[in-house]
């Protein structure tokens, strides 16, 4: 494969429209995942792709290449659409509440697959918090399926689902930066029809992810991430969009005004403190951040657990113990229809 040609294209003028098309992006990422790119060229290509910036064509090509190199998981027998949460960020300033969202869904028997890295690279990874909560990594796809059947929640290391992707992501420590593999990981769906929860900190990147999801089909919730994790910031809710059947529906607008503090939110972000607070929140002994309760409602709607957003919001408030702020849970005009 002529890797030099790809490098010359990516290193060309930033004003050039001759960036990789979808077919080239697919072939290049497929070679990366298959271990067919020498180390020197691989590092150069990943750096060039990241510095140049992705296009929707890149993402669509990467998504196709990854889909064919991901171990599939059979649909669950109960027929309920699972939620897939990619965990590649990690906490620095705020508690990592991705496990809380997963466990709220688990409590209603909504199957949740969390996939991600086993180490946080200096951050508090979701894997650390899940371990404190008794959710251990699954060593195989079969073990993940058994965990989903028994407990409706499974954490699967990236390498179990896609060894090639895990190898690409592992280069972060050597390159000193993230790569396009981290973006592709947001779109990983071993079921083929799950509800993906996709987050990105950049508005421009979210638009490219939206374009990719709209073009490629599927069911996804899209929002601004919190420190790289696809969960709402605990103090203010971002806009949350539902992408399904090639349409994009705004389920919640971004909150305006000052942040809304959450009394009792743990000051420390370490795994033990976060897990302890999550246990208290699930038991009704701590106030849950209303942005996260809003996101919980969106997941219930997107999976089909609730018939419409009004019902999803009501269920979310009840499951949150009725202790989350209900100001932003009032139905927004135009959202009460059943969009399934």
C-alpha cells in the first residue's frame, strides 16, 4: 500500500480539498487495524491525520473499517436495544459519572455495554470506578454476553472487541497525543443496532460525528462530552440530540445561565470517592445532577423503554429518587411525540 502517497496528501496545503476520500480512509485505517503499517509510517500518518483534522468522509471510512474488524455480539434475547458507552476520557476535575449513568440504566434492566481502556493515563478512568463498584472487566465476548444476560451491565476492554483498535490506541503514550482511533472508538457498535452515546468536546467535531451518523444509519445520542466521557457535565446540561433513521431530533436544549451546583457532589475525583458517592446516589441518599438525569431520560427514550420523552422524563425522575432538580425536566414544546 502506498503510504507515502497518503502522507503527501495529508501533509499538503490545509486549503486543499484533496484530503483522503472515504475509500482511501477505509483502506488506510483497515491497514492500521490489521497491523500492516510500519511503525514509522503509522506514527507519521496518525499525527498528520490528527493535526489536519478529520472530515466526515474520514470518519465514515474509519467506521466501516472498524465495523468489519470488531468481534460481533449477537442481539440480546429479550429484544431490548442495548446502550453502548465508550469510556476513553477519564476524570481530572470532575467525578467520572459514566458508571452512574450505566447503573441507572442497569437498574431498569436496560442492557449496557461499556467499552474502553483499562488505564487512565493519569486520569480516573471509568474502569477504575466500575472496579470499585464491583463491575470487573470481561475477558471475552462470551463473558460480556453472559454478564449482559445476568446483570444487564458489562465492561469490555477495547482489545476484547477489537484488538487492532487497541493497538492503535496504545500508541497514544508513544506519540503524546490522541489519534483518529479515539474518534473511531466512539462509533464502535458490536451489536450493529445499539444506541450509541457519542460525546465530543468540540462543536465542529460533534457536527462531523453527526454527519457520519446520519449518513451511516444507526441510533445514537450526541452531546458535548465531560472531560472526554460521553456524559453530561454535572453542573450544566449540554444540548442532547437523538440521531435515528437519518433524522436528527433535539431532545434537550443546552442550559443557559449560571451553573447549578449539586450539594454533596464529591470534592475528590478518585475512584473510591466517586464510587462511594454513586452508591449513595443510587440508594437515594445523595442528590443526582439533573443534567445526568436528563441524559438518563434520553437513553430510555432512544432504547424504546419509554414510549415518548414525557414518559421517559417521568421515569427518570422517579428512578433518581425524586431528588434531582425538575426545572429542566419539564417537556419542551415539540418533544412529546413518539419518535421511534
